[in-house]
């Protein structure tokens, strides 16, 4: 067991900002692409998307600072009018509409999961899953707090959390399952077990 508790990405951190930017851009594009994996639900203004899967994985791989930077760039891109939000939505309406709290929750969740990864929570399937569960809880808390402006209080859980519980579990299982492959890709393999 290694005592190195830095996130996976720190092992492949390029020596130059010019080499690091393409890596961060790649993760940003993964987040944008995940927004296009959208299933609208007719009974709630909040769609099912692949974004939380991407945000949790980005946090676990990049650590808090880089993950936060990637998600912040994503939010700025949306604010500037680029079609990066769920289903290609763009501009400030996506950021201040019913799903705005979830979008800003991504930033906090990326930082939190990145922080946990930096403290060794990316070392096992169970801890990775728990870190991503905490990250999802952050997204839900921010999302529901903002959604309160758009739906009655007695419907917040039914419209802003309950429809996404099964998907959250699936995303956590999938993301935690992908991490060992990333570890092998970056050469961490069994040394972190």
C-alpha cells in the first residue's frame, strides 16, 4: 500500500501548462458530451442526464482544483451562450432556470469528490462509491434548494430527487467500476490497492 494519496491525475500531471490544457479540455468535452445524454421526464423540469456521472469521475480523477476548474469552465461556456447544458440548452436561461441549482451543484460536487480523492477515497471501490454518493448528495441539495423557486415545497423530493435515485446508483456503480481501468491506464494498478 502506498502512502501517496494524491489523485490519479497527479501521477500523469504534465510539466507544462501547455501540456495540461489539452488534458483539461478533454475532460471539459467529456462533461459537455454527457449533457447530450438526456432523457426528459414529462412530470418534472429536471431531465435525466449523464452529467453527474461525468462530474463525479472528473472529481475522482483530477482532484479538487482541476475538477473545479473544468466544471467552472463548463458553467462559463454555458453562460456565454454555448450549447453545453442538458440537451444542448444554452445561455443564462439554462443557468437560472429550474435546473440551475444542479448545474452549480456540479461545481461543489467536483470539488468535494476531488478533495476526497486527494485524501485516498479513490483507492477502493467502496470508498470511491461513497465519495461519489456524497458528491451526488451535494448536487441534489443544491438542485432542490434552487428548484424550490419553481415547484411547490411538498413536491421537491418527488420532482427533484426521487426520479433520479436509481440512475444515481447506476452512475455510481459505473463510475466506480471505470476507475480501476483509469488506474491501469495511468500505471497505478495494484500499488494503490
